[in-house]
């Protein structure tokens, strides 16, 4: 592989990005940013149950809570926050 991959679909793709950064084929900053972006996908905002009956125009930020998104890239690939931190430390 040469350069930064266009599509990252598997856990192995992210490990390959770290290896490319270690070899100097891509910048360490780009690899770290990629891992940061992956970890940012883990949580999403969901409407609280107590606020479900409120009309949308009356809802405020307090009506939402951050929860783990089971459909996120990080969850789909079964990455943990510790794994991502270890990968970033290895850069």
C-alpha cells in the first residue's frame, strides 16, 4: 500500500494506518487524527425518555443525552477506547 488509504473498513485497516505512520509513509499527525475521528464516532445524542412526549419545537439541549451508538464505526469494528489509546501511544 502506498499513501493514506481512501477507505477504512476493517480493524486491520486502522492497524495498517499506524504501521504506515511508523514507517514514515504517512504523517503521524494524520494517523492520530484518523484514530481520534474513529473514537469520536462512538457516542451520539439521543432523546431522553422523559422528553419523548415533547413537541420538537419545545425540546432543548437538556432533552438529549449522549450514549454509545451501537451502529458507530468504532462499535462495529469492536474497538475499545484502550485499544485506540495504545495505537496512538505507539505512534
